[in-house]
C-alpha cells in the first residue's frame, strides 16, 4: 500500500520590513492632490508592502497567490508606472507580476480603520490579486522599468483608469541571463527579446522619442530620398541621348519627386500623427547596462542596437562592470556608474521634448556651432551642441553613423567613500532662467525662459552615506564657464609674462604647445564639473543599500524665492538600509548651495547631527530584527515563538505572528523557553547566562562568565528540570532549576522566583557547536568542531559513544522522540542518521548543495526537517531513506540560518540571512512520495530545457538567424509541441 503524507503550505512571511536585496520607492496614489504623500513601497520576501511612514504601519500587501509545490520566490525588483496606477514586481525565478495600485480613497479608508490587537497585521492588510503574470526570463529579474504609453486603454481586470489620461502599457525587464524583454501589458504578452549583454543586466532605462523628433527625422529622410532621385535623374539625362522620349522621362521623374516632396511635407506637417501610427512601442529607445562593461542604446521595434558605449576613460581603474544608469528628465544627459569612483557623463541627442532650431540645415549635419567665434559665442554653441537641446541628430565624424550619445567627461566622486556606484537618481524642478539674446534663441530681447535644475544622488550600496550633487541650470553653467575661462586667461597671461625672458625659443614653443594641450584637456574635463557640483553627503547610522528620490513643492519658500516656479529646491529621499529598516530624509538644496557659495568646508558640517540641510522625517524599524537571526525556539504549548538575533530577542505569537515582546541584549546566541513560558534562558557571545522574565521584561538572574568563550548552544532537559550549555571554551556545563528562598525581608519580593545553579561540568577535546538531550533523558550528545559527535550518559557524565564519519565540522544535532535515531548535519552538505544503541551509521544522505545549518525531527515521527545555506528546506522520511518534498526551493536565494517546529508539528518556522521569518502550516491535503519524485524530475527537465535554450542562443553564428521568442520552454510547452507533431 502506498503511504500518504500531509502537505505543508506557506502561510505567512513576517519580520522583514525592507529587503536588502531589493529597491524601495515613493508612492503617490493616482488622483491624490499635489502635496507629497507619506507612502513608501518596500519588498519583504515574496510580497511588496505599502507603508504609511507617518503612522509606521503597513496598509497593503501585494503578494502572489499561494500555490502548492516549490514556487516560493523572493521579490527582488519593483517599478511603479508613471501614472502610478500599476505596480510591477520582478521575482528571483524570472517572473514578473503586475498589480493595480489602490486609489487615494482606498488608502484613506485603510488609514481610518484601526487595527485590532487580536488580529494579525498580515491578515488585516489589503491584499489584491495580481492582474497579470509574465513568464519569459530564465534567471532572476535584475532590472525593471516602465515606459509611458499613448493608448487610451487599460489592463485586463484593471480598475479606474482616468479618462483622457495616458496609461502605461509597456514594461521592460532585464535579468541575470543577459536578456531584456519588452512586454505589452495590455495584451499580456512579450513584444521583443533583446540579447543585450554577455553578463547580468544591471539596469534598464526607457527613453521616449518625442513626436516632433520622429516627424522631423522621417521628413528629413523623405527629402533626402527625393533629392537622391532627382540627382540620379539628372545624371541619367546627361548620360542618355537627348531624345524627346528621354526628356519626357526626366521630366516625369522630376514631377514624381516633387509630388513626393509635397506629400511628405503634408504628412509631416503640424498635427501629423504619421510617426505614431505604428506598432506598440514606436519610437521607444532603451538604454541597458550590464556586468560586461557595456552600455547599449536599443531601438525596441527594430530589435537593433543603435550604439554601444565603451569605457575609454584614460587613467581609470579599468572598471569592467557597469552598475547604474541615470537619465535626467529632459533626456539630455546620461550618467553611468561603474566599479570605480568616476561617473561617466554622456550627452544625449535628439531626445529632448523641447528643442530649438539652431540653423536652417537639416538634421544630421552635425556642424552646429562649427564656425562660431571664440569667446562667449563659442561657449554658447558648445553648450548647445553638448546639451542636446538644440542638436536634433549627431553624426560621428569617424564612422559617419548617427550617434545618440557622446562622451562628455568624467565626474569624480569625493574621496573617502566606496568605489562602486550602485545607484543613481535624478530629481529636477523648473526655475526662471536668465535673459538671453535674440540672436541665440529667436525670442525677444530680455525675455526669460524656464530652466531645469535639480540634484543627482549617488550611492554605493555598501556605504553609510549618499552623495548629493547639484545639477546646474543653463544660466548658471554659463556663469561658471565664463568664470573658469576668465581664470584660465589670467593664468595664461601670468605664464606669458614669465616666459618672455626665456632664451631658448624652441623650448618656449614646446612649452606653449604643452600648455595649450593641458588647457584643452582641462576645458574638456571642466564641461562636466560646470554642470554637476558636489554639495555634501547625507550620513546615516546604517549601511545604505538603495534609495529613491523625489522633488517636493514648498509653497512658502516658492513665494519667498522669486526665481522658483511653483517649487523650491528641496527633495525627499527614502533610504533602504541594510539593518532591516528604512528612513525618510529631507534635503534642503538651497541651503546647501548657499553653503557652497560661502565656501564652507564639508568637514565642518558632516559630523553635525543637527545640520539644517538634512532632516530625518521618519524611521521605520519596529517589527523586525536589526541583526542576523541566530536561533528560533517554540514554547511548550506552541503559543509563542522566540527569535534570537544579534541585537536582542523578540517573542511572537505563532497564530497571528505579532511581535508581543522586544528586548535588547548584547549579542545573544541561543536560548529557549522555560516551562510555563514565563522565563527565557539565554546564552551570549561573552559567555554569560541570563534568566529573563518575559512578562516583566527584566533580568532575574545573570551568571557572568559562566563560560570562558561564546555559549554556542543550550539544551533543555526533557523533564524540564535543568539544561546543558556548550561553549567555545571546550566544555559542557550542567545546570538545574530551583525556586529562590530568601529569608531577608529586603529580598522577600524575589522569593519564589525561578533560578538556576551549576551542578556539573564536562571537558571536551575541541570547541563545542551543538548539544542535545535524548528524549528519555538518558544521553547527552555533543557536536564538536573536530568533526566528531560524543555521546555521554547524562547521569554519570561518562562517555558512551564516539561517532566519526563527517568530513567537516558537525553544525547541528537532532534526536527522534523515541530516542533511537540521531541525525547530524554538517558543513560537508550531508545528513547522517545514527543508531543510538550501537552508534552505527544507518543512512548517509547528500541532502543539500551547501552546508546543513539545522536538522529537526517532528515529534512522534521519523520525519526529518533539514535547512541549509543553499536556501532550501526539505522534509525527509528516515524510514524510507528518501526526500519527501522540498518545502522551500533553493531558488529563494537567501541562506537559511535556523529552524523550529511546534510541539505537534503543525507549524514550521525558518529564518534566513535577510532576517525574514517564514511560517509553513500542515494541511489535510495528502501527498505521495512517488508523485513528488516525478515532479522533481519534471522541474529538472525544465531546467535542462532552459539551459538548452541558452546554449542555442549563445552558439548561434552571425550567418544563422535565431528567432528567440519572449517566452521560456516548460514541460507543458514541450508536451504540447509533441502532440502537435504527432
């Protein structure tokens, strides 16, 4: 008869506020007023949580639907659409899910409703189902962004699209397999797959070509074609005999060319929509960066790389990886961050929505400002050509091909920070610019124009600070350029005065040539520093992993400052920290600029916590551990869960997963509940033992230096009368509980409290890592660093067995409830089953792909749970000598640290390296080992099919055409193909 088992399903993930492996983002609901909102989006496990940062409470949880089997994957990237109506989330398995975001009215109702204390926060949260699921990538999502669409449509089953508003419908995703896919979210299918990079895609940005640029480019192409036709007709006329028939053909050719010119002008005139009447994504340009060190500009419709940017910075540290990209809102500047301290700045051409005509020549000449005089006019022409506002097309003089980007120079980051630049963000606003002449802009003399200023925030991902650069407007850039040229001229005059008395004229000529070359190089380098000016650093107490920035409107300052246009130079930054928290800061750019003009050194202000330029608005840190979770323990009645981390311990309810107690203690490593659930025994890294009263949140007993080293593990006696502790000082000590009885009236209130005292000690040959009692209390079992396991009699402390077999240190122990089996997990990736009667190895299982961190027997069974650093959690039947099911797959990409189960085995809890706690619940659904084995074979076949797809793409030669669809091969698609072939 086939044996049936009960299936475990994922119930809830808790304890994680902001994942260190994912990004964060501000959120403003669609239809909300213009003031900035206090909502923040963070990733936590497989879900994305919408927080109210002011109240410090979660409101909405965007979670994928729960399903049976190995399908739990972490959310690693999130992207909010431009209309703020949809949220896209990328997962570690390569899938992308899209949700419809709540409106301002929905969030107001959620904020008004009070959270009952008896209800779990996870069950009370609004959890809408995903509107769309996209499958196409073979690896984890590493880049995600939206592109604004122009269609007046909405997603399937999508609520509330504002009438007349542009709805985002194109989604671009990049993954670790090097591919970039453009998705049409209205149709729910992929449009294009681009084999972008040889390594991981680190970031993708979408650029929208303006309609005017498309119409101008199309019109210029038509005019160029007709000019070519006319030229060829004239050449044919000159070469052919002058007959009546030949003259008539030439005249017909000229007439048709004139007709085509008129038709093209009619089509490309004002109000023409010829350029937009194409496939979805017409005019969409993509900028992708990868670990292969390349930045590529793509045409999405043509699936063609238009330009590849290769790092050619002289004197750089040969940075082989590109980690971040940023494009300003005007699409005139591209900033690239690599693995060194230099930011590469490129000028973008033909992408600005507001361009002015420079000359009567057609686009593509590339000669604007070529013959401009030196001085101020040359500076203006240079700024126009580099800025990209005036140049519609730029032609590379070396290749003769069109260039969308041209290298301007490098922007050095200030010394003292991390080298790698992992995050770049622009925040810009409009200001009233200076007065410009009629000859340069075509406007009336003295008329003021709107300029764009802003900031560039730079982060490295492993630093406790972010850097703030000011993006200067055009008028300020001109002023800085004039001052720089004036200083250079003064220096040049001084050098000329010194060199007048030189005797060697040839030497003086060589020196002048060298000085000119240095001036030319300095002028090229100063083009970037004139536009980007370092202001200051924003310092935090924790490592900043990611951030998001937005410009805010402050009407009071806007009224006081006449140069602003509805917005003051002030930005807000939300920081995702490495210690499971996020902060929101306000940056006053105006004060930073004033400080820069006063030439105040940064060293005088960077250590000031009360700096008025930086103000912390809020910090959300409650509800999760700051440090690494070391151990989990369940109370005797299975009502509470104890989680121990570096900064202290927390007590959670097992049914609602609410944190009821949070206590700060210096570096606890292990602990357990004392019978009655009123006390907790803890062992610390300093070798102390603590007895903590949970209800009173007070230490009842502290035994300092109980061990000479760190207390690595504690084991409670099965009869709840005492416990054993094992330490790095090569000893095991035994303790018993007793009730305090003090006769003094001063300590009468302490009488009757539980305390412990030492009753024995055992020396060990090496450092101890884990200790356990057998369930009958007969044996005391110790795991050592020297790869051995020692079994002692618990009453006489005499050695009974020495177990050898592991090739690396034994990290964890577990004893079955009938005291007949011993399970050991080691760093050699194996789990061994021993018999406690003779000490023989009954089974040796190659359980995981990495070190086994903990093993645990379910009470009353021979079912074994094993957790590993390969991020997998498996359930084994020791009697069958086989794995029943992988409860958590290794694709969850976060190593598991510890494991615990309720007394009846109904719930299983695990903690991973990202401080995420997860709960699995046993259901009444039956599973069979044979079916699970078949499912694992199918998953292995799917992985093999994905590898075959990757091999086909990588081995394709230039002569072969490989049509790669935007989907991936699965066993279901393979079976369907086989049926069609039959």
